[in-house]
C-alpha cells in the first residue's frame, strides 16, 4: 500500500469511527479526494495533496465550473477536501489549511416540499395492510421517521437496546456522537412490538444488535431505506422528491403547523443551533397566512 493510500485509509477510518459517517458518505469523500488528486497529478505532476496551495485548488474549482458542474456539487467536493485538510492538521501532517479563507460558491436554495398530512394518511393506510416481516418493518420505518424526525443514518444505527417500549422512548446517536432521547407515540410502540416479534423469528440473524434487519438477518443499508420510502410514497404522492429527509421535513413542519415550540422541535431533530431548525418554518408561515387570509375580517377572502 502506498503512503497516499495509507493516508486515505486512515482518513476513512477517522470518518467511520470518530465522525460516525456512513459507508456511503465516506465513499463520497474518498471519490472527491481521488478526483482532486487526479487533477493535480495531471496539471502539476504532483501526487501529494499535502503539498498543494490555494492557487492550485482555485484552478481546480475553475475547471469544475467550466465543466458545467453545479455550484452545489462543487461546494460538496471542496467540503470533502477541506475535511481532509482538517484531518491532516489534526494528525500534524500539515501546519495550515489552504482552504481556511475559502468562501463557498453561491447556490440557489432548494425548496424542500414536505408531504401533506393527507399524503401521510394515505401511506399509513397502505402500510396498515402489511403483515409479513418486510411489510411490518417498512411500516415501522415510515412511522419512526414521521413520529420522531430522525435522520436516515440514525435509523440504520438503532440497536435493540436503544428502544425502550416500556418507557416509550428511543435513544438516538446523532451527529458528533451526541445522544438524544425521543419519546415514542403509542402507534409506534404497537408496531415496534409486532416487528420485534417477527424479527426475532427470522431463521438466520447475523447482526443481532441492530433493530432493523433485512429478511436475511443483515443490518439494513441506506439505499434500501431510500427505496422503501420512495416505493410507498410513489403510491400516494406526485412530489418529485420522496426521501427519508422529506419525511424528517414533514415531521418538523407538521409539528410547527400545530403550534409546537421551535426550541422543542430543535431538540427532537438533534440540531445544534436554532438557525438549522428555522429552515422548516417557511411552510408553517405559509399555513399561518392561509388561516389568516381565511379568518381575518380584513382579509380579502372575507370582504
């Protein structure tokens, strides 16, 4: 193994075990790094990321822009490179980060449209008819996303010991290894009991500690979770994007629409700052405007 491959290997282990990133996320980071390495090798005859300067990085950015790659994707690639430089500083392989003063490229903000309450009800009705292992597992996955607002990677990492059905709580390990305790509603507890009974009757279980398994007894994975959400919501929604993140968005938006405190939603979502939670409020404002226009005596709908 070359010194560079070793360095990437150490970085990969750091992301997996210290940062608690998923395998897919780590793979994306390494792909971005390899792309940059290929560029500096071709342009500057260098095979060491440690020796690059900002001018070289800037040239890479220009090349990416000229290749018609979106600013959002370029920012992600730069973020991967920046994380690697921070790792190198942490391990004392370099003294300074050439990206320390870099400013991200401007991007247009994507509007995340949550599922409506009607769409949620329609999907839940479809899921209620599921009775076999995979069907009940999928129902619990959707119910957990919508009832707790957890992230996809958080759901995948749930262990059996993390769910306390007696006390109706779920312990979740979030970003930066920060734990939070989330209350569970009765419907989730009921589905969880049925699922665990079916789970424990599987013939072969390899990953005993994890809550969510495939029918072969293996820990579920990110693409499977995405596929499950997309499959069920395609039956009830015409929205272009159907993903676990949209379910998280729906959880937060619907709570806020019903008058939940912003700080309480922040804690449930595991956000480190209130600003991160406030992105979910625009739909709540829209809902308030709708109510206002329909109810206020001076609104045009009542004139």
